């Protein structure tokens, strides 16, 4: 494959609909015929036998349980916030299990020193309570990292993104799962439990000792509690104490960890249990929980809430032809603030695409797009394109004059724009912001990655339930067409809820079919 073709393939990951049409223009898909020959649809949903009411396992915890903690460190009494949640039970990655999620976010005062937003998702076997897949998304300052880890209990092997492996010992858990497993155990005085714990590409042998019963007071109230000391074997400096409520739930009401940089404490501040009922279609987006959602002006000028909020990060795996993993892509809503001239509020979007595994051995690709858009209309104010493919690098900035409808590139080239012209990233988010009702048709003009003007028509075709790594989802199918609707360019399935998450996307090229599967969605709201 040529360097140009490789770049086009990976850039096509970056935008729902827009990039697919850009790809079609580049490789001549439009000359291959009309809408005959369907694309590969998303996975079918696996029957989910979980009840609509909370599902209990031994009384220790239930699906829908969310625990919120305040983290204290040094002089900071509210250094960070932790949420742990048992999201749901169902079929994930071909196995019946639980989806468990933990979010860690520094609070405002500490954030000025060190900004951190991490999300850890564990998929746990319903039979063994052992993890079989981990999806970790970390954001620490300007550094971001996404990691998928497969724990193959049958083959006793751990597999990583880069195709490397390591042995998987018996009774291995991740940190999140370990807490829930301990909640299932009889915490009798003097009892000791041994585990292997996976963390940071290493396996640690740890011992959990039930020490004594104590009366503890947290920000949520006073509890009769059981103290369990968790210690890695060897010379590790890390020591942790967990206080579990002395009842059937064994709630972790307090956690204290001795770290090299000092003692960190977490206290339970809130407990919620939300029954996971069957999903039903949601016709229009609903406001964010804090009552101050981002808003966008609809076609008729009426403001409505956006289906995404600051901090959202979507991570995708890319398959090409018969190859199940050739790349990864991510989209992030980074920040909101005044424009450079101070005349309007803007939102920063970011998209990244990179080759992985065997594809990376052929071509190292790390491409980035950053878009600064008007917070009311999502029209771009500035687009920054940074491409790295092998030894080749390219950086281009495009500034948009919305009043005079002119786009100016770094080399001073000027492009005349029709009204409401978007860039690739703003197109991705603008489609999500529409009222995606079956039968609706939306048309867009946009500049592609080479800053050439194109048009695309998006038709909301039908509503259905699809499967995928995140479990069964109500979705609407979008047919992405040429402007005159004569030729099908791509298809996408977007969650039929308030967030309009692009769950799955497929497009055919002369190099084979490209498919993009949403693997995780991080959002602090």
C-alpha cells in the first residue's frame, strides 16, 4: 500500500460520515456503483438475561450500585473524587459477565497542580468473578493513554495492545475486581486471603488479612466496620487498609493507602443504586446532570442541549478487511473558553488516529486533528492538523472567518466557504447534535483533511438493537450518502439515547472494508 493510501485509510477513521466521504472521493468509491452490496453490520445483540430490577450476587453488591468517595491527601481535604460502579450484567466480548467502572478525577485546587482524569473499566466473568478484559483510559496533564488488556484465563495469558504477552497466574485480579471479590468473602477475624493482582503490566502477590472490627466515621456516617490490611509480598512500600461495613453488603466505607509521596485516604460520601431497566428510545437529548449543559443552536435557531460534555473521550478499535486490529482512534471534548479575539465562546475538540500491531510494523502513523469551534453553532474557528507517517510529518493550520466566509491556510491560501461549513471534527459532533429521528435527512458542507470542499447527506434509516463490547444498545442506523443521495458511502449506528454515541461505523474502500467499533466512552458527568 502506498504512503498516500495508508494516510487516507487512517485519516478516514477520524470522523463519522465526513471522513468516509473524503475517503470515497480519494479512492474512487463513487465510481464503483450505487448502493448495491451491503456493508458489514454491527454485531447482533446477545440475549441478556439480566433482570430489570437490581441483580444481586450473594447479597454483597447489586447491578446499578455506585459508590462515590472523597479523596484526601496532604493538606488537601478534597484532593480528588472516585466513583466505582457496577454498570450492568450481560454479554461482553462473547462472555457473560459484569461491566465495572471506576473514575478518578482531581478536584479544582489539586487540578491546578496536577490534572488527572482516569477511567478504568473491568469486564468480570459471572461464573468465576475473575476479569477477562480491562479498558483503561488515563489523562494526566497533557499526557493521555488508552490501554486494552485481555486476560485469557483459559490460555493463562495476558495480551496487550502491541500484541505482546505475559503469563497469567491463577487467581489473578485487577485492583477494582479485588475489592469486589473481598466483599464476597467471609471476613472472619484472623482470616487471610492470597491473590495475584495485575497492575501496570506487572503481577503482584498480595495478602489480605482480616485484622479487627472497628467503629469508623466517614462523611456519610458512622459504621461498624471490618478492617482488612492488604500488603504486597516482598519489599514494596505500598500498604493499604480497607474498612468494610460489618453487614451483608461489606461496603468499602474507607480506604487508606501509604504511598511514597504520603498517605492517601478515601471516604465513602454517597451510595446510589439505580435499577438497570430495559432501554427505551429517547427522542431528544436531555440536560446534563448539573443543570448547565453545553448547548447548540438547532436549525431553527432554538438552543438545545448537546449530547456530549467537557471531558468526554471516545475510544475506537479499527478493523480492516480480515484484520481485526490495525489501528486505534479517539475523540475528546477537551475544554470550553473564550476565543482568541474574545468575541465568542469556543469548544476544543481533538481527534487522534494511530496504527497498532502488525500494521504499525509496516507504517508508524500518529495523526492528530484539533478543532476550535463556536460553542453555539459548532462551526470551526480554527483547525490544526498534525500528521506523522513514517519519517514524514506535516502541520497545517486553517483559520475560519465566519463573517466573510473565508478559510485561510498556513501558506496563505484562501478558500471561499458556503454557509455553515464544518471541518472533520465539527462534522462528527454536529451529526451527534442533530435530532436523529427515523426518516430525517441532514445535509452538510465540510473541508476534508486536505482542505477541499465536499458535501454529504446523512439519512436516519431505522432504529434497532445492536450488540458490541459495551453490551446491547438501542441504536439508529445512519446511511451516509453523496449529496444527491445516489450512492451509499458509509453506514453508522448511533446510540438512541441522550448521548448519541457513535457505536459502530463501516465504509468500503478499494483496499477493503474499514470498520470502527466503540470500545469505551469516558465522561466525567
